[in-house]
């Protein structure tokens, strides 16, 4: 039977254990709330693009390979995750300034990512259909908001994804058109705008609403504001809105191509989506049952652009079973830094270069006129780049 001293010692141990446990929980809770101005990039997941693409009037191939798109996880760092990241071999830490412009809150990252994905889908559709010889028309239709600075004149009035179609009484069909329309605006006055409001669904799909009219009180330009690079607009801006803009282009495609990318943001799936569309329109003859991964932006002209997180993406696609990984020019080294020679990494500067890889492997494509040809063959009248 334990004596009084033994019981007292036991109670002391229990008491201190509880104190230490509470302290750990408190420190942990505070650690989760205290965040660094940094993000961690870690390997995400790889996904076959074929199930994501639905083309009206075209059935999916009965037997096909896989074109893998790959993403990364982007996590805001607190002191607890910072410790974890330091001991994770495939993690990379980047400052918030590498993701958003000065003055733009990191809370806009999600909307910006969804907007970039919406653009990537349109560019992928345009590049794939054009390459196969289909007729695709494009029309400049406004200036689209890509970011809004915190507490700027446009804050709470304009939002990421909105499209401005009229400003200061003048029609706007491009980013330069908006800058030109604001040349005669006066600081501290209200300027009228017509806007197509953007709406992002819970899964990230973008839709534009009916025109809305609003007025924004503009301010004087901030110090260090640069002159416009638009033709005929070399003088410094006269007013400040606090927005980033790009030209909004609406496309007319010969048939509907739906691409479902729930909760995936950013432009880096452009190349993979373009190849996926081409393979489906070619009834799987491009892939021939192979598994190939791809990352890179894609524009309507078929140019492949740089993306981030390639070392982490290489880890993901290797784990997913890909044998070949197509990356933008200059990203071969970063990809091999995490996979070595175990993964066949190929640099491609264009859609044609990517299709050349498939041609070497025996793949074929179906042109708009029904011809089944090597990917090195072009529709009549289309020039090579």
C-alpha cells in the first residue's frame, strides 16, 4: 500500500504532466495562428485528363492511354508547418511576394488561380482545334480584372474575373482600350463603368453575369507608377484604380468542349488539356495506351510557357507511373533534381514540339477533314512555326 509521500509524489507528477500538456496545446494553437509571410510548395496529385474532357458529338475512345496533368499543394506557413517543411525533402518555400503583386492580399490567390484555369481551358481549346484544322474565331471583348489592391479605389467595387466593357463613357474591348478610356478621367471624381460580374462556383468554374453599371471615385496615381506600354498611350496614367487587367477574349468554337477541373487553379495544365483534347478527337490514336505526363501553360498560338513547382510535380508524376514528362524549356534541370534519370524528362517549347514526341512513339492524329496522319502533318494552308 502506497504511503502519504508516494501519493503526494504521484499527484505532483500528474499535475506537472497536465500543465505540460496544456502548455503544448496552447503553444500549438498559437503556432497555428502565427503565420509567416511564406508558402510551402509540396507534391500534389496527378490526374488523367481524359475523364475531365467532354466533347459534344465525339465519344471517348474505348481504349486509351493517359495524359496526366499534375498540380502542387500550396500551403501558408505557420511556425509548426515551417518545422515540418524543413524536414520534407521535396518541399520548397517561397515568399508571398512571388505569388501576388505588392498591395494585393493573399486572400485573392484562390480567385486568381481559378481565373488562370479558365483562361488555360480557352487557350487549350483554341490551340487544339486550330492545330487539327478546325475553324476557331476570337474576339477582343473587354478588359478583365486579374487582381485588386487592398483598399484601392476599386476595392469592394471590382473583383477578380470581372470584365469591364465600358469606362468613362467609352467602349472597352481590351486592356489598352481601358487605359485609353481613362486618359481624360480626373482624380477624385467618380468614373462610370459597365461591368460583366464574374462568379466562381464552389468548384472554381467561371461564369459572367449580365452587365452592371457602377461608379468608382478614382484617385491620383501612386508614386512610381509606370507609363503605359499601349500604343499611343506613352504618357503616365492620370488616375489610379488599383487593379491588374488583361484583355478578355471570347472564342467561337465549332462545338462544345467542356473541361471539368474541380478545385484546381492556375494555368499549368494548359499543355496537358490541349493534348487531351487532341487525343480524344483522334480516338486515342495519339497516345496508343501510353502514360505520359505534361505541365506547361498553353496559348492559342500553341506556345508552351513556364510554370512553377516543377520539381514537386516530377515527384508526383513519377509516383503515378508516368515514364515521360513533358516540361517547358528550361525546366528539365529542376524536374530531374528530384527524380534523377529515373524519369524521362523532355523539354518542349510548343504544341508542335510536344506532338513530335508522340510522333516519334508512333502516335497519330485525326484532322478536321477526317484524315488520320502523323502529328508532323499539318492541315492544308497551316504553316509550321
